[in-house]
């Protein structure tokens, strides 16, 4: 299946699932997701203006180069409609149908630089009405996988790339695991996905003054 075919397969699955009568769907329940962060390593500092993120566009073709599998369910690096380069990251079920059971996502350990600003490109699909049981998200996690800061929790359904930006200057000097992913309850009649590309976290020289 080509990237274009897969994109439209996912979109069609979202549309079909949204049209399924409520009476035909099984009952739903909350699923607790887990963030499985790796063993902490030595914080890596960079110069002002330099990108702290390694493998920012997933151009290695794998979840590596600084990124780790940090959810209950595998996330993927794919060639599906990357914003730039040849690859992007995908969180959700392997076939784009249904919800993952728990978390599907990637994380990377970062030390926030002074004046740190995080930017990323996001391509998000969902037919959920709200974030009660499933959602797209990004977080700063501690070394035990606890959420320290939630950057966003959404059920956006926008089949195009959008830019996200978060000012993290208040956390300068602290080391966290930066996580992007999807949470779901394993429900087969809804579908939530997130694609990620061009992640950047850089500081500002002016923040030293």
C-alpha cells in the first residue's frame, strides 16, 4: 500500500467508524496508560539557538537516535506524508483502525535551555467527541514516567500539517522526557492517530540577560 493509499484508508476508517450506530457499539471504559521511560542518562546541554532534539525529523527511519518507545503500544516511523524529508512518526494502531489500548508514543530526554521554545509539526486525526477516553497529547515526564507538564490533550481531526509551539523557558535547566503520542481505550469503533515531524527545542541568547 502506498503512503497515499494508507492515508485515505485511515481517513475512510475514521468516517466509517463515526457513522456506526451507537447501539451497535460495545460499552467503553477508562484504560490507564503507562509511560515507560528508559533509564535516565546524562543530561545533554547545547548552545543557545541549537536544537536540543536529536533525530528531529525521524530521518533515521526508526524510533532511535534519541527517541524511545515510551508507551504500552508500539509507535512507528513511516513514510506516510512527512512534512519534510522522507519520514515522520506515527502514534496509534498499526492499521489506523480502532484505538490503541493505553499509550502509543515516543519520548526523548531533554534538558530545557534558557528561553527554551519547543516547536513541532503535527498531523492529527480523530473521530472522538472529547478527550474523556482517547486523545492526542504531548507531555514533559519525570524519570519515573509521571506527567510533570501536559503540553496539550486534544482530539483534533485535521488531515493536514499544523505547527505547534510551546514556551518552556520557565523550566530552564531541568531535565525531562519529552513525549508525543496517542492514548486510547482499545475501542474498535473510534479511531485516533497522530503524526509528528520536525521537532525542535532551542533556547535564546537573550534569556541569559
